[in-house]
C-alpha cells in the first residue's frame, strides 16, 4: 500500500489544529502500517488462519486519509493555498518508482511462470495497474459470470492502490474548494473557519459514500468490494481525524484504553470476518474506527500503554517497508501457487516470507528512498510529472508482451475450433455429449487435436439464454419471464432457478425447437427456487421473487417445471436435515401445486480449478485434465435429498453420464470444452444435451420414454 506517501519523519507529519501540540514523528502510525500489511500478507498466504486479514487494507485507507489530509492542511494553513501540481508530483515521486518496478518484474517473469491461458487477462490487469484503474477492472469482472472465477493474478492487489490514487486526485480538489470557501467567509466575517469548512466538505463525501457502501453490499453486489465510491468514506474518516485531532499528554489512562480498544477492534475483525462476510458496508466500521482510535490515542504511556510494542525496531522496520512489502508479497504468493498447484504449508510460508521481506528491503532502500530524495525530480514538479508519464507509458508498452504469445497460440487454436465447428455443422454424432452415448468419451472429433471453443477464450458468452434481453420493464425484484421455442406449442415447459437453470435452459430450448414445445423461463442468477435463503447478501430478495414467480407459474399452467440450481450453494438452516433441504422441498411442492410435473436437475460435476490452464497446457491430451468422479461430485446430494423430502412426486433428472465415465469427468468431450468457468458448462456443450431432455421430458410431452435422462 502507498500509505507511506507522506513520511512521518520530522518535518512531514500531518499538522494538528493550531491549538494542539505538533508531533514530528508518529511511531504508532508506523506500527499500524506494520499491522495492516502483516494482516494482508497472512490472509493471502493462510486465509484459514486469518480469514479477515483483508481488513488490513481498510487500516491502510484510514492511515492514507489521515496523513495526506494532514500534509495538505498544513500547507493551506501556512500559505493559504494548495499547490496541486506540487502535490501530485510528490505522489508520483513517492509512489510510482516502486510500483512500476514491481509491475515490470511481473511483466518480464510471468510468461515463464503462469499458464498461457492467463496471460491475456494478465496483460489487461497490467495496464489497469499501471494507470491505477485496476479496481474498476476487478469490479467489472466480479459481476461478470464469464470472468468472476478468473484465477488471481499477480496484479490483483493493485486494486487498493488504484482506490488510493483516485482518492489522491479527488481529495486535493475537495481541500482546495474548502479552503476557497473558508477564505471567502473570512473576508466577509473576519474569521477563517478552515477546520469547519473542511469538516463539512469531507462529510459531504463520507456520508454518501458510506450509505452507498451499505446499500451496495446489502444488495449483494460483489463490485462493492472494489469500487472507489464505496471506499472513499474510509479514507475520509482519516481526513476528518487529521483536521480535528489535537494531541495531548493528558488523559493518559483514557488514551491507553482507547488505543487498546482500537487494536482489539482491528484484531477482532481480522479473525472473525471471513471471505463470505458482506464487506465493506457496516462491517468495515469496526476496523476503520479501530484504526482511527489508535491514531487518536497518539503516544501513550503508563498503565495499558502499547508504546513498548510500538517502539520495537522490527515493528518500525516493517512499517517503513510496508508499501514495498504490499507490492511484492502478492506476486510471490501467486507464483508459488502456480508452481505448486496449492497453498503453502507452514514451512513454505516461512520461506515465502523471507523472499517477500528480502524483496521489500531491496525495493525500499534501492528504489523508494533514492527516488523520493532525487534532486533532479525534486527541483521541478513538471519534470517529475513528465518523467512519471513517460515511465508509465514505457512499462505499458513492455506489458504488450502479454498479448504476443497467447495471440499466436490462439490463432492456431481458432483454426482447430473451426474444424470442430465443421464437424458440428455436418451433424457428427460424436460431437459434444454425443461422444458419451457410445461410451467412448473421445476428446476429439477431428483427425488432429482440436477443441471448440478454444481454451484461451472460455465462456464468452456463457449461454445463449439471456434474461437481460426480455421483460426489461419488470419491477425491481421481479424475475424475468421469457418465452422461447414454439409460442403456440401445446406442451409448455417452465424452467426456474439460478444461473445453472439458465445453462440447462439452453438445451431444453434446443429440444423445444425440434419437439414443438413452448418454453417459458424464470431465471435469476444466484437465486435457486427455494423458500430457504442462501447464506449470501440479498438472499432474502430471492425468496420474495420466488413467491411472485410462483404466482406467474400458477397463471401459466405449464405441463412441466424444470428446477435447477448450483448445488454448491450454501443455505441457511431450515430444519433437522442438511440446510436447504426443507426450502427446496417446499419449492418443489409449491411448483407441483400448480398442476405441473416437477423435474429437479442434478447439477453438473465441478472441474479442477486450473481446468483452462490445464487444457491449454495439454491441448493434444486433455484427458490428463479430468477429475475423479467422486471428487467432481463431492458435497453433492442435496437435490436428491430435497426431492425425497418433498410431498409431491419429483423426478430427478440425472445427466451425470453425459459428463463422466465410470471413474472420471473429462474437461473435453467430443471436441468440445465442457466448462465455461469453474461451475458452469459451456454454451457449446450445453446444446448437445438436447436429446437427453427430449427423453427426460417425454412423459409430459406425450412422446413416450422413461421420465429419466440417460444416466
């Protein structure tokens, strides 16, 4: 983190209000930096031990807001204005050299370490990191089903640096505006209420940002974690603290208790929050206010004082190198996982920490400090800004290497994909799931190894069925009702559920085209048709939407309803059995109450986590990328349990044999990549399941059959 942007060495400390006592060095802030970066590093290395260690970023945000605001307010009080060019030149001198070096190091080494299939995304994130928009790239990916499961890249941690840099662009303008208002008021009334104007201006940013953070998190929007608008309030809290804080030597016990309470708040958050906790929102209040409390307590002494801990040389040293440590720790962690295929054990963690600290020490002493003190850059702000822009452009140009190798390979893969497309057009019965019907599970349908789609571009688009293209004017919280197939068909099939129902709707629609069915879909991503909420933010809205969907299905009167969902979903407790069983069973019964026959889809198997990288690496022999059948279905069985618990007659549609042979579940079948991401099947493989749905739905379609899919 670049929270070291304003040094806490003599002459650079944030100025307190005029009546306070100035302090030229803030060791407690250095200690907070050390704590923050160690929490983040621990979370990335061993999230099982420090599940909420990501709150270290929030600690950094408060520190950044405090230090930067203090620096600016000091200048305004001394000169009556803020030199924006000088401020931004200082940031460039302090921040860019180390960050660009880290980016360049990854650019040079990643093609030799990471899978070919990840390099294109890595190039995109490299540019996002260079120009400090990485948070918006990750925000877009987090709500994009074709990108939300992307593997972590060595640049992913730059999202927080991007938030801070965007803050550094905005905040000086806010301070400048507040200073102008204060000066104008002073001319009229003979007083200079700078602190009041700054506090009001900051509040106008903090309050809407916090409210928006709570709202967006409450809606379950994953982009809330990354976007600047939900994070500004955290930096703003530090800014208000810099304006209003007055240091004092009195109230020693109270200040010691305040520091202890603040440290406890940060620690509690780090060990009780998890990756599943809604964040930031209200959950970020504890680490943010805890950090503010430690800063406000200042230099403590006497009973309960943390000064003995703060002053430890290792603590201060880690605080000094915290920015470099933040920059280098994540590439090291990602490279290790890419090499080992797993997280580090406790002995490997020690070795990785040694590497991280060594790189941080070298970066701090060899890059950060020399560039910050360089006379040629300090003499001219314009020179420093031009040099910064040129350096950014040069590194960006170098990052273009990420596109060379994957682009070359993808041209070859696309030629193979075209050959597979010809086999599909010719009606090759071995295409896709067709290769499972003769028991061969052959990976290819062409003479040479060829896969459709090519492994470098999985899941784009995920499915042909797109709920965003219909019923655009539905009220908020309504599930889209869309129609496909033959609008005047006498057999009506309804499909309900989440994104997994969406992926199965695709082959059902394919079957409808040949069988003359009318298909009506009620699809809402992340919302199974259940009356028990999932354990994710906003899950209660799914239950309400399901109730309205049930009314529409009742009015529709379909012959059959196919219900599907992601079986890896975790539900809130709803009875004595497995959580989710009762809610799903109630959903099945409610659907049966409409007069329709209910079909419950058994979910598709899960691939290995590096499935696309593996297929790219073993393009001519993708069989090595298969997973054991038992592993692919580990933790499943909820659908069968819910169907058994339902009062109505529920048919479980089991297509397992269209994905797995007796022992394994391949990643490529019949020339087709089975998966679009880590839990959805691809939009190419999906349609090849259409014949199985013709058989499965035969009892309600009047064409005979057994009522169960091939399996």
